């Protein structure tokens, strides 16, 4: 005589969720994702590109502690598109290696241009970083002097 055992559907669902949570079946997906990101994709671009290189507009020198504006637009020689399928995810501003601000942009509804008001206590390099949806980030920099 054979026994006809039925496994409750809830038990099967729990087993499937547990196997997904603990990585069973995720190895292939992670491997496929890692292959997407080649070293060229991860590396920040610093060369000039008409539509991707950020353009920094800021004074060459400022007084210590005084507020001033920095405008960063994407596209050193023209405006980057803002389309549903291709847009700038964010624009970040750094002073040397310290991030001062990061602005996330919405596709279609936001132009990839931001104006920030900042104050510095010492000179250094302003760095603008922008990341579009179809490549790794692009960077531009500008030296700034801080006067007493």
C-alpha cells in the first residue's frame, strides 16, 4: 500500500523563499551581473566628451567662509539629453576627496544642471562627478583658491 502524502503549499513556498534568500540559484545571476560591468564601465572617465563631461562654473578664488555658487552642468560642449531611456542619474560635487553635495535627477523632468551654494575654509580642487545610465561616471575638476 502506498501512502499518498500531500505537502501544504505554504511549506513549499517557504522552502522556495528560503533557498532564494540563502543564495541558492543566485550564483548564476551574480555571475551574469559581474560580466556586465567590465573594467571600462567601472572606471571614471576624465577625458573630454562633448555630451558627458561635467562643466564647472565657479570663481577662481573666494574669501574664506563666504558663500558662493557653483554650477555644474553635464556636457562641456552641449547639453546631455534627459530621456526616459538615457539620462543623468546624479551630479555630485567634491572638494578634493570630500563629497559636498549630491543631487539625484529624474529622467525627462530634470535638466542635468545644478547650482549649489557652498563655503570653503581652504583652497583645493572642486570635482564634479556625473553618472549617466549608459556608462560609468564622468569627472571634471577646477582649482579654487581661498583667500583670508
